[in-house]
C-alpha cells in the first residue's frame, strides 16, 4: 500500500513539473527583444556610439557611429534578435 501511494505521489509531482515546464516554454516564445537589448546586440556586432534607434513593426533600426567616422544602420529582429546590416 505504501509503495502504491509513493508511486502515485511521484507520478503527480512529475506530471505537474512537466506541465509547468511546457507553460514556461510557451511564454518565452512570445517575449520580444527590447530597445535596450537591441542596442546591446548592435554594439556587440559593430562597436561604436549609438546615434538613434527607430522602432518598426517587426524590427528595430539602430544607427551607430563607428570609431572611423562611418555611420551604419543595423536591423534587429524583434522576435529572434537577429542582426542585419542595412
């Protein structure tokens, strides 16, 4: 009887952990990249000073002034964080 109760308890705990893990995965899919994170990703890709950030529907455009004087626009995807040069 004790063995049966122990197995039932272990099964319930495992099942609840499984459900909790699946809910966490679904919530992280919907998280968007913030403006601050977009700037960090852009600076990590190309060092320099941030001049401007513009928000569009699916991406941010971060304008960076490089140390050599060139201005570069980078597009950061809001959902994936992927960085592309303009």
